[in-house]
């Protein structure tokens, strides 16, 4: 990733993936009818016009929104994609999460919608509102994230959007769709359900985005995607984003896109070459015992252990304490001062093992650790890179071991796709002898990229 990719404006105070308190975020309701927010005073017209985002062709309310988000420069994917989408082209983009791809498609689509809205308002006869843009995402987490970005980037525009995904009641989504959103973010299954019940009408969709298309295919959604596509007008703009461009994706692109601009963006983040990475396949129940062995036999100075939940972090830390390791847990349920104390004793070396959740670890200055253990694999592949970035700093050798239960195989695949390498496989039997752990060590030493 180029260093300029995510340079923030000077007043930016959030971490890269966080949202400022008070900034428009994910609505708990699936419909978001956004009244345009009053412009924040410090950004005058000159500043807006001089922004590199304006140079991409973005209109003032969108430039204002991204500057308000603290973005100083467009990322490479935005530089490539935004002008092409504004020009009405179809695009096939190879880009991963973390590159800023969401803004790459959301910003120009919002601009199209706003301009079409203006044109409509200038017509004498009033017209009905219709869904004019559809963004399809493979998971509800991703759909929710995209919706959050739509809220943020569209905060100074008078557009409505809605999100529909499965696993929750359909009622509120029906209400959202009746409110005639301009843009809908959806997962394929729930969208098809709603289409079959004639609760959503896609005949006026002029802009269609398929995000994380490779994941969509991996998850077996290819038929759903085709059925959604078949319900869209043939004359439309289509944007296909995928972390990898396999023959299957090429096939999908050939069917869906018309003369697309092809854009490939390098991954946003890469793992340090100085971190020896491995994965151990282990049953969930055996993970604590394996961790104890790793800590005992790996001559670990300072280990950072990641769990998915706060509860899990507490339980694990208690177990490690009982087993004689000096450990502490940090997560968002702990008071700030308790967290600070735990961090301080970890820095001093009194505590050897810090058990943390991603949220708690973010924004804390815990690095230079000798070992990172992903006790649970992260739900978001990019978190893997942030986690293991705590070790192997400044040329020092670091180690990262991921414990992968059967249920976490898909998460492992996501991580490996994200970092574009396979992790070396270590041993899986916690009660095995030292030689087996020796095998893990061996694999660690030999897993340079
Ligand atoms: P994405 O790859 O779309 O998931 O974006 C990853 C993160 O980068 C999100 O938290 C965005 O808010 C942030 N982001 C997107 N574009 C920029 C930019 N130009 N400058 C700084 N951060 C950005």
C-alpha cells in the first residue's frame, strides 16, 4: 500500500476503521431517510474545490462528506474507479477490503443518483421514486458496513437508502422498501425473498454493484446473483468488485458487464516478512491446552492472544492465571484505568500474556510482542493483519500462530486470500509430546513467504 493511500486530514482523530462518535453510522432501522445535513462551517468552497477528491469529478456535497470523514487523499482504487463510474462505464475491479473500494463505488453512484434526482425535479410532471441503485453483498456484515458508508458519504445529499438482509425479521425491511429508497444494499437471499413477494421492484435500477463477487460465488450464491440480475433492466451500469479474478469471476463478468474498464489494485496491507506465520488445526475445546503448551514451550517473552469475545478473553485469562501464567485481559467492558494498568504491567513485563479482543487492542500501543496467538480467527480478514502487525516490528523476528477449529475454516480461507499466501500448517494435538510442538516450531521457522 502506498503511504499516501490513507493519509488523513490534519484534524482526523479516529482510527482507520472506527467511526467518530456522532458521525452518521449504521442505522438500527433498515431504512435511512437522510435529510441532508447542514454543511460544517470550516470547509469553504475554495478548500472543497482544491481537494483531490474534487479533481476526480466528485460534486461538492460528496467532497465535503469525505473531508468530513477525515480523508485527505483518494486511495488508488478511488483514483481509478471514481472517474470511470462517473463517466458511466462498467468496471471490473480486483481489489480487497481495506483498499477503500467501498467509497470507490458508493461515491460516484451517489453522485449519479443525486444528478438524476435533480434532473427529475426539473421536469414539470412529478415522477414516482424508484430504487435506482442496487448494491449486492455476500454477508449481512458487509451489507451493514456498506450501508454505514452510504450514510456517511451521502450525509449532505437528499437521498434515501435501505438495507435488506436475512437472519432478522422482514417487517421493518418491508417498511423501508415502501418508503421508496433511491438505493438498496442487500444480500441476495433476502432480496430474492422480497422480490418474490413483490415487495421490491427493481425495474428502474440504473446502477448495480456486485461487491466481493468471489466470496459470493464461494458461498454458493451464483444462482441467486443470476436471478437478481435477470430482474434488472438490461440497460444499466454494472460494477463488479472481487478480491480475486478467477475464471468463474471472468465468466460472471462476461455475462453481466458491457465493455468494462478493468482495474487491479494491490492489496491494502501486507503482512511483514519478519513474522513467521502458521496455523494449527485444533478442536475448540483443545485450544486452551494448546495455548498453554505454546506458551510454556515456545520461550515466549510477551504474548498477545486474541479472542473473539470479551467473555472468552476473561475466561481464557483466568485459566492462564490458574495454570501459572501471569496474564491479563483487556476488552471494552473493562474500565479505562483497568485497561491502562493491564497494559502498563504488560509493557513492564510483569504480565507476560495479554488476552485481548480486536476492539480493545485497537488504539492501544501494544507492540513489540514476541508472539501473537489468534486463539480465535478474526471475523474480518483484515483484522488478521492488524493483529499480527504487533509482532515482527522493526526487523525483529516475530511469530504468529492461528488456532483454527473446524468451524473456522472459512475464516482461514478469507485470511489466506486477503494476505495472498497460505499459512504453514502446524501440529494439532495439545496433549502430544514436545516433539509435536517441535513440529510447530519447525514449520514456523520455515514459513518465510
Ligand atoms: P474499504 O476497503 O472500502 O472497506 O475501506 C477501508 C477503510 O478505509 C474504511 O474504514 C474507510 O472509511 C477508509 N477509507 C476509505 N477511503 C479512504 C481515504 N481516501 N482515506 C482514508 N480512509 C479511507
